[in-house]
């Protein structure tokens, strides 16, 4: 969230347009006065407007969104912010010989925190009514991260997790950019002071070098770690420094690169550089921030520099509508994302009417908070420093207490007494059910944390520890794959008393079975001690070559290999997994057979030929093949099990098992005679044939 200097463009002394800054005196208690640049507010309007439209996600696919590159509006604001902040600091240095650091951070707090705390409070109140307990806990954590300006780290961690909730349903996701900018401004004033002391004639050159080096770094980082590059400051600093470079040149060479021809032509070229990527560059996400981001950064810089008021582009940006929207752009940015996120939760299939309502609510909230919250705190002689500091301190303590209370109260499920009643012994919160499905592996790993991050990446416990007791005369099964291997392991391990002649271990690996991953697997103690490798994963059609190579390698190592066919997958209804939709629809009066028939008819088919291709591959390689539908469905009754016989939730999403579901499926697997060494030890042919 980079709309932090919404009014840094406003000088109280002079409202006239100018190519440069006003030379007027500094007013006590105010920022260094600069001549007002209305076209910069208009530029903010383009930035915030593109972000607002992009976040609506209008379109049938990720490649069909309206304003597919609208996220670049954030990058525009980084440039604008760098220009205005640096201009103010350079003027302060020129006029007073120093930068008042304490005053600088006071101005930041006055502009950022009042509206931020308001939106956080309202988001929390809405979350108390709408969010499930686990999501409510996440909201508290993200609010706390926002208050301490580390939400970019928080969201990088959260959204990098396997199976994480969609970014579109995270009310405070947009605060990552606020964190980026504040992290930059923690160190920037100090660096500027040092530069002006030791190299005052080379500040602009140093900023330009920072832009170039930062761009090179960002491009490389985006290639190696794209999601990390997106969220963290090192890949964004060059955009802020681009604005700082402009500010430095405007002080040292205010007329540079200016002549009537350029003043007339460059604003049009600059607007094209900005708008074309925003309208059409969904592709830029692949290498963003980086070289593909450069046109927008360059275009923004050009629009700031070539600002002849006679130019039609500059006149448009300086028009009343553009300026008024630009003035509330910070509040508008703050408000829109929570409104969109909660709107999507309430309207599972939003349409044009929903989008219009969301935008209107965003503008209404922004206008009100700008008028009654932002303006009073910014006003000279308004809210005094001491009560403001006490208020911000109390709000911060409240945010800490809020997050702590949610953790202590497990998300306060008692907010939904009706749901608690109708779910009964089932877990109503699928986030909790998902986390608990990893608890068996986490418990076995001891001090190491094992969770959804280990869906396709082995834990140290899986790569280094021997789970099998080799002193026992058992058949050792190593289950390999992604989160579906965790599900099968849970089903067997939770029923290990039924499989007395067998032992089970698990190893996480991507369904691609890349040679480097297979190498780590083959060196693990459990692999060496295993008699049979059971592949249980969510296969993608293009991944079978790697699987075939792995089977050959495992067989060369003397291992028997069995492939588990794809697990049945089920679509959602009104945004809910089938069980959750059904239990709410019937108010807890579950008919498991009716639910099973719904599941049978509601199965999703990702690739109709995948199971046949896997079975053919197994036959060709002399490996076993078992179909998960044999225990997950009853083909005679045409029912699939999304609940146990007792009516307990068996799946927490489209296909993954709850712990109760894993226990239920494990008993059905035992009844089929699979993985039971008492009946099938050393009889691989019978195992391959199935029940």
C-alpha cells in the first residue's frame, strides 16, 4: 500500500501550477512547503483506478482479466512517493541544513496510521460476523503484521504455503506494499543525510546507480524467487529510487531535458508507456518486478517531469475529477481490498451489480475516512502529538491483544452457535481440519515443524530418520507423493493395529519426480529399508515421464512399486465443500446415503484418461495399481464417501481427508486386504491385481 503521501503534493502556500517547487517559507508544524502539482494527484488516480479494477478480477480466466496489468498501479505509486518524499527532504536540508528525523516520522504516522487503524478495526468487526475461526485468527495475525509494517513478510510466508487460501479472500493482503514503503523510509532519510554530507554533488548519480543496480537485482530475483521478489523490499527499492532520482535532478538541474517539442510530445508517449502494460500485460506478472516493469516506471517518471500545463495529457491529469480521486487515493486503496474480499465471501458468484456495489462502498468509505479521519490528523494545529501518540500506542496494544485473544480462544467458534450445533462432532472449520491432518506427521517429527509446507517438500525427519523398526519381521511400505501421500499415510497409520504385519512411512515429493528429488528420496533411510514403494499423489497429465523413470529406478533398487490411482474429487456448492454445504442445508440432519449419491454425481473429472494411463503404465512396468475409488466410493450403490457412516466429515476440501475421514478410509482399505502382510506378504502379484 503505497498511497502514503496523498497530500505530500499539497502546499498550503501556493496553489498555482509550476514546473518546479515553491520557494516559500516553511510553516511551523507543517511539512516543507512545495508548490502544488495537481497532475500528480491525477497520476495517482490512474494508479489507484487500475488497481481497483484489476482486483475485481473481471474476466473468465487469469489471462482475460480487465486491466490485466493493473497491479502495476502499485509500482507507479512507489515512484510518486519516492519523488515527493525526496523532494520534501531535500528542500528541508536546503533551507534548514538538517532533516528533523522525529518530525519526519511524526508526519508519516499522522498520514498512515489513523486511516489504517480505522480500516483494521472495521475489517475485524466484519470478520467477527463472517470469518470461520481459523480465518479469523489469520485476520488477527495479518492485522498485527500490518501495524508493525511487516505484512509483506507475513503474506509472502502465508501465500507461499501449499493449499493456502486464495489471495482474493484475504481482507488485509494489500497492506504488503505499505510495509515495503515504510521499511524503505526507515533507512532512507539517514542515507540521504549521509549522502548530502559526504557526496552532495553526486546524490543524483548515486540514486541513478541505485535504480540500475536495483533493476538488475530485481530481474534476477524475479527469475529465481518470483514470489519473494514480488513482496520484499530489495526488488522494489529501485522504483522508489527512480522517484528520488527525479527529485534530486529537479534540485540540481530543474530545466534538464525540457524544450517545447519534448514538452508537447513526451506526455503522450509517457501515457502510452503507462496504459498499454496496465491494460494488456497480464504476462508481466511472470517477470515482475523487473525489465517488463520498466515501461510503467519510465512512463510515470516522464509524466512527473514533462508537466507543461498546456499539454492535453497534463490538463486531463489536472482536471477536477482526477485530482479529487487522487486526493483520497490512500483511503481508497485501504478500503477497497477488505470490501472486495468480504464481498466475495458473501457473493460466491459475483456479477456486475456486485462489482458496482463494491466500488461505490470503497469510494464512500474513502471519502468519509479522508474527511473525518485523515484530514483532522494532518491539519496543522489539529490533533496534538501527545494524545495522538497515546492513541496510536493504545491501538497497537489493542491489535496485539486482539491477535492474542483469537489464538487463545481458537478463533472464537462460539460466535456461530448454530453452526456448532449442526456440525456436531465434525470440524466446522476446514482450516483447522487441514492443519490437524498434518498433526500425525508433525508429532512423529519431534521438534521439527511439519505442516502443509511439506506437501511436496520432505521434512528433515523424512530425509534423515529411519521410521521402520528393522528388528521386526514386517513388510515396510514407504508412501511417496504430495499431500495425497499424507492422506494415505494417515489412513494406514491411524489403523496400524489392523495392519500388524506392516509398517508405514511417508516421503514428500512432487508429482514431477524430478531427478534431484528422486535422488534425495533414494538416499533416505526409509527408502533403503522399504520393501514396497507406494506412489500416492495428485498426478498431472504431463508428469508421467518422471514417474516412469522413478519406477525403473526403484525396481533397479529391488523395490516393489504400487501406484495408487487418482483420488475422487468433488466440486463445491455455493463456495463450500460438498459436506459443508449439505450439513448446513439440512441443519445437521444428515442422510449419509443421500449425501453419498450427491458426491457420486458431483465428482469432478480433471483428465478422464489419467487413471487408464496410470494403470497402463503400471502394467507396462510390472508395477501394481490400486484404484482409490475402490475404498472412497461404493460403485454398486453409486455413492462416494464425503462423510463416514456416522455422518462425520471425511473431507475438508475437494479431496483431502480429515483425521476422522482418514481413520474411516483406513478401515475400508483394510477390509479390501491391501497392505496387510498377514494375507499378502511377499505376494506382489496378488497386490497388483487388487481386490
